[in-house]
C-alpha cells in the first residue's frame, strides 16, 4: 500500500489563507507522502487551476492520486438541478484528465430524501443509470470513477455494494472510507470486509465516538444517523480499528493508495504528521 493525503486535510490552512495549495503540496512531499489527492480545485479558471496543480505535484515529486468532487444525483448539487448532474460530472471528468488523475470520486446523493417513499431501493435504478453514464464517458477518457460511502443516505456498505452491482461496469468501483461507515452507525470491520473487493482507493480517517446515551460532548462533535456523537481525530487516536481494517484490505489484496483524510480539531500539520506516522507503522506491521 502507498501513502497519500487528501487536500481536504489541509482545508483549514487553505481556507484561512495561511497556506496556498502549492505550499500544502510541498508540505505533503516534505512529510514523506507519495501521492496527493485533490478534493476540489482552487478558485478561478478550472483548466488553469487543474494544470497548475498537476505541475505543482510533478515539481514536488508526488503522484496525483485522485480527483474528489461532490455530487447529488437525487437532489442536485450546490443548488443545481438533478437532471444536470450527469453533464456536470462529465465536465469534471475532463478536468481529471487535465490534471492527470487516474480516478475521480463523486458522491451519490446527500441526506435522507424528503419523500417518505424514496427508499434506497426505489431510487437505485435511476441512480445507477446516471452513474453508469458518467463512468462510461470516463472510461473513454481513461479515468476510473468511484463512489464514496458518504452522505448519510448512501453511507452503508450494503448500499454501496448494491449500487456497484446495479451499475455493473468494470470502470466503476468504491472509494472506501474506513471511518465514514460510523456516520451510519455501521461497524467498520464488517463494512470494510464487504467493500474491500470493490475498492479503487481507500480513505483512512479516524473518529472519537461517544454513545448517544451520554450527554452531548460539545464543540467539534456531530451526530450519526442513529444519534451517536463522533468527532474527527488523528489516525490511531480514535475508535476506528484502523490496523484491523488495513489487515482486511490486505486480505483482499488491495495494494493501491491509502489516503489520509484528517478532519480533527488539532493543528492541521500536526494532525497530518502524526496520522502519517501511525498509518506507516500500521502498514509496516501487516
């Protein structure tokens, strides 16, 4: 397994203006990462930004691992219309090509639908048709597409597996986020064991978890679908069994990138550095 980091881990530094994307790429290289994953792009012209980020990674000696973007085929993304999502994602595939990313991750949908009769199974055929159209286009460009266990409504491993089976295309797989399963109150060990065979990329994320039976622990925590409390943590400091899920991935012969997605309350650089130290130690002990 190779080590990567998501630009999302640097989000507090980038959004506050303390560091540029280029400075974060250089910091990742200095820490010893082999790859860099882009969650979105810097503001401005998309083609110019994609080219600039590709060149920054090349200069730093980092491989562009993936292009990660938001999507919502059920409700529309960012105020857009649901019927426009396929076309928008095809444009994003073209951006992935510009930046030499081998894959593109997109969401499926967000939150629980307003209509009570919209269960996952009832909307699955429509969602799968749209996702397949995107991945067929991406395949023609040499880009693999994947969905992440993300967004509450589509976070369970069983739902991800159903989607992959319904899309039924070799170019489409999963971005397996080992931490996100707890947002749907699912055991990560069971979930990763189900999703590992379909994984194109892995996010390593850790969470502090407190029972919903306890008082609200306060700032930094948010509630899972079932009402438990979780907060992002340094990899190895939280309750996600990271070492065990890595062994599960190895069992299924996953040998691609594992990308740290740090979203804890600690200083970003410290959180990423310690997460890398722990993740490297876990991988070396496999």
